[in-house]
C-alpha cells in the first residue's frame, strides 16, 4: 500500500516538495498543492514565489481568507509585486469587498503601467 502523494515524506527535499506542489497545481489539485506549499512556505517564509503559488492555490480552492493572508504577506515583503496586488484585488472582489478590491487593482494597474484615463 502506498502513501497518499501529499503525505509527509521525511527524505523529500524542499526543492522536491516545491516541484511536487507545482505538479498538483498544474493538475488543478489546488487543495493538495496548498497542503504541500504550506510546508514550503513554513521552511522558507521570506521566499515570494512559493507564497504566491500558495495564495493562488487557496484562491482556486475558494479559501479566500487564506489567499488574502498570503497575498498581504507577499506585498509586505515585496510592495511592488504587481501580480500580488492584482490577485489581492480579485480575492477581495470574490469576497464581495469591492471598495477594497478597487484600491488593490488600481495599485496593480499602476505597477503594470496601465492608468485609467482621467479628465482634466
């Protein structure tokens, strides 16, 4: 009998967990990807990429509060990460928090060089 693929594997390296999480994410197994990515983020809390992928996994598995928490952590570490602002805006929209979402989306647009037309 084999262990469930997301079971903790003691000899598995951080890089192997990261790769395995990516495979689950690509297969749209977002909850499983999040379980693995949580351990990656715990081991490397300052790394942005695993935290962003974890936020995306949470978003796609409708764990919106957790997604928001991870996105805010990314923004705190890297305030000019445009994609994190975009995802935060979309996450807030899905929670019905449109006013807050608008601010995050404006920041994302500004970082990407997309400005709304304004009348003078």
